[in-house]
C-alpha cells in the first residue's frame, strides 16, 4: 500500500467545509470522489487543517493510501478532471509510510483578508470581509503582538470547540495594509475552533478602545469568550499552508504572495 500526499486549493463558497457531511456538499467528499476515480477504488483523504463552511484554502495538505500505481501527473490531472471548478489539486507525490497530514504538521498558517473602504465589492464578496469603518493596520498589528507565544486562548475559542486544552503557541502574527486591503497572517502549531476568526473579530472590535493593546491583554488573560469580539465572517479566511519536516518533501506555497484572487 502506497501513501501519497497532495496540495489542494479551493474556494470554500457554497461548501459545508472540509469535513464530510451527510446532507451537504463538502470539500472532502469532492476530493475523495475524484481520487477514488483515478485510483479505481475508494480513497479516504485526511487533511492538515479542517476548514469551516465558506473558508478557502491556498494549499491544503492531504494524504491518502492506495495500491494503484499512478504518476504524480496522473493523480493531479486525473483528479482535476473530476473536481468542480472551485477545487483543484496542484501537486501530488509519494511520501513516507509514517507521514500524516495532520499529526506531522509542525505549523499551520492562515491568512485573513479585509476589504476596508466605504463601498462593498461584488467581486470580492466571498473572498474578503468588508469593513467600511477605517482600520489602522499598525495599531491592530501592535495589539496582535500580545498574542505571540504560548497562552491559554479560551477567550478566542468557539463554544463548539472540542479540544481538551485551549493552550496554543502562536509564533507569527502580522497585520498589514495594501491599498484598500488589510490582511492578517497568523502561524501556530495548531488552532482552536474559530480561533483565527475570533481573533480578527476582536481586533476590529478593539478599534474603539483607547488602548487596543491593553484591551487585548485583558481579554487574553480573562479567558472569557464573552469579553472578546464577534466571530469574523468565513469568506475572508484562507488556510494558507502547513509546514512539515523537510524530509517528507511537501512543497510550501510562497509566503510572499500578498493576495490570492485579489
């Protein structure tokens, strides 16, 4: 039995999220169906980071097992002929038997895009969150630095989160502006359910505070979800990439690409 990995790019609009659902269209179902067609037998795909309904991915990492011999090109092109236009593979390759897309990931990176101007954009309605009030990216960046390091992120987890521990370690968190767009990049070993969207919603909410940095510190230390801001919309969130030990040979998306589809 061979183990293969693949990178999947998708627009999550109109899907119930990554995970298979009994009565709605999921990314996982579509990917498994396409890979099963190429393999000639049922395939189960495991991903690096499950995304919610409406959330996108630039380079979601998956793995699957098969006893079928195909070239990497055949896996990619064959699967793409069976996938809807909103989903595509852009790399596939054999990996070591111990590889696991979720358990072997050392870090995961997300990006969140905000269109920050007075008029909404019909073209970007599903790829960004539209915030018409002015946002000060340097102020938001400064407040976000409070979250760097290992902390209990209970204030930023959803009530549906099933993780046994709320302790996570963020080693990168930046907020930048480019024209009308404000975007956040966050990297951590792992994330809680809705953690990124709750952080974004809190940062936007803190624009009303006299000291956003101190307010963020108080929210983090409180561990109280009610003190944090609302959950930001899903459309602005992208699973950007996952990082693995170099020996597995998983390619990474270029981190310096500023926007996707903008």
